[in-house]
């Protein structure tokens, strides 16, 4: 019998298994892909304070600091934000995830890589595709948008099309301004969503777009048009993938019986931006720590995890409630115009205002993790 079984070996799952094993839990992690980190299905942008927390420089994970964000709100207005003290960094997520999995194994977690969880028999039995059966006292569902374990214990895991961010992204060789992220909101490239250029350096970038699901649009055609606009055709496409991120209301129950939900499986990505790395890392670390503490008798309920996630959940719910109102061209444009104009104004008074605010907020959440160390 394992203390903890983690289903899914990406950011949230590898984080959970790593801390749980480090704290002495007998832990198993199951991941269906041989190399879940390759290629990273991600724009790879995070706040710099998260990079510091992850000690990216120590693990040799290259980062590109972004100093300027250029936003086109459709064809109606252009905004430029300069980041001062705190930056966004574009990371090598591939390297980070590989490192987290290796760390989980070094800490003593048993990894079942290339194995798919096909069934869960509550309260403790996890069945793999090779019919192997594992038992665990606590199960952490880190299976991403599928929320695989949730679907087996009566949680409504089906997402409405409009609660899914449908994405397509290419890794592109070309000429890019290394310190500048470019975003294009709404039509013609990303109706009810946005397109992005996240530069890795002067010659490589992640170029993609994410739109609200349920629209009958040719994603490849939208991306081709956006790439043509950004590069004037002077580029080489190295690879392209399609993927989805939940842009939904977070799960009502982050803990049900002995099952805990983390990262995208708990719908913890920001429903307006699709950014989910930060919350995957925070929730994975918290769930791993709290599960272990519970098993050792240090706390008497797993619901401590939900309590510790309270502030994040409140913000995610607020964002979702705002997002679902932007259903027409006019509402979408007016909504974002108001938000970007406010930010521009705040930035003109206090340069880097928004990033500094985000950094402070994130630091508060990360400090919380220290409590469980
Ligand atoms: C195109 C795109 C760009 C993005 N860009 C950014 C960005 O720039 N910044 C940001 O903050 N966020 C970004 N995100 C969001 C971010 O990638 C996710 O929020 C994050 O990956 C969530 O991590 P996770 O570990 O919870 O889930 P996932 O990364 O989805 O990992 C789930 C893992 O579970 C495994 N799994 C699933 N089912 C099973 C099963 N039955 N058995 C075994 N294993 C299973 C999967 O193989 C996978 O490895 C982006 C998302 C997309 C789609």
C-alpha cells in the first residue's frame, strides 16, 4: 500500500510527488507519456518570482526575461507596457519538468512512466493499462484537463465548450525582439481569445493562439495568418501542436474523500489568460505537503488544502465571472479596453505597477509553502 498515488507527471503531479516523497511519504507517480515534458505544450511564460522559487538557474533551465509587452486590441488600439523591477520570464519548461520528475525519483517516489491509469476503484485502488493494480491511502489527481480520477468518483468533470481554451502553437525560427512579448486580442487572428509571440531568444519563439471553445474556426488557418502577420513569411516552422486548457470555474471540491485535485485537473488555470503554471506548482506542492502531514497525524483533515487555496480560488472565481460576460464583439472589446486602459493609467503613475502587484501576490502564496516545509 502506498501512502500517496499521484496520477499525472507534469508540473502539478511531479511537484506533489517530489515534496511528498521528500517528507517521507511512500509515493507512486503514474504518467502515461514516456516523455511528458517533450515538447512542452505551453507558451512557457511565468512571473520571475516563480522562477526564483523554482531555482531555475541552479537547475540550468534557461530563461528569457521580458521587459516589454506589446498588445493589439484587435485593430482598435495598441498598448505598450514596460516591466520594471519584476519581469515575465520565458522558461525552458521541458528542462523544468524533466528536473521535477528526476527530483521526485531521487526523493524516493516510484515512477510508473509510460503507464496509463485506466480505472479507479474507490477508495484506494488504481488500475493501470497493463492491468497492474496499485493501492494508495491518498490519491492526488494531477491528470490535467481530463480530471481522470474525478470522473470516476462522481465529480462533474465535463466542460462546456466555452469553458475550454482551445489552443494551437508553433515553435518558430525567425527574427524576434528578444525582450518583447506580443499579444493580439480578438479578431482577426484569435476571436474571443488572444494570439501570442513569446520569444525564447532573437531567433526562436513560441507563436500561438488560444480561443474560447465552441467556435467553428480553422485553428491552423488562424495561426498561419498570425504567423504571416508577425514574420512577413520570413520564418521556419519547427513543430506545431494543438492542446486545450480549462478556462472554467475551479472545481467546487478540491478534496473529495481521500482524493485531492491539483493544477488543471482542479481547473486552476486563469480562465481569462490560460496561465496555469503558477497554480499547478503551488497546488501540487501544497497538496503533496498537506497529504503527508495528514498521514503523519500533524493535521486532522485534508480540507486544510482547500483552505490554503482559498485566496487563489476566490480570484479565479472572480475572473471567471467577469470572463463569461464578454460574449459579443462589443462586450469583449469594451471589457478589455477598460482593463488595458486602467493598467496603462496605473503604469503611467507607477511604472511596472501590474507586475509588481502580481509579484507581491505570488510571493505571499509561495511563502505559504514554507509553512509546510
Ligand atoms: C498552448 C498552451 C499554452 C500555455 N501557455 C502557458 C503559459 O505561457 N504560462 C502559463 O502559466 N500557463 C500556460 N498554459 C497552461 C499550462 O500549460 C497548464 O495550466 C499546466 O500545464 C497545468 O499543469 P498540470 O500538471 O496540472 O496538467 P498537465 O500539464 O495537463 O499534465 C497532466 C499530465 O497527466 C497525464 N495524464 C493524463 N491522464 C492520465 C492517465 N489516465 N494516466 C496517466 N497519466 C495521465 C498527462 O499525460 C500529463 O502529463 C498553456 C496551456 C496551453 C494549452
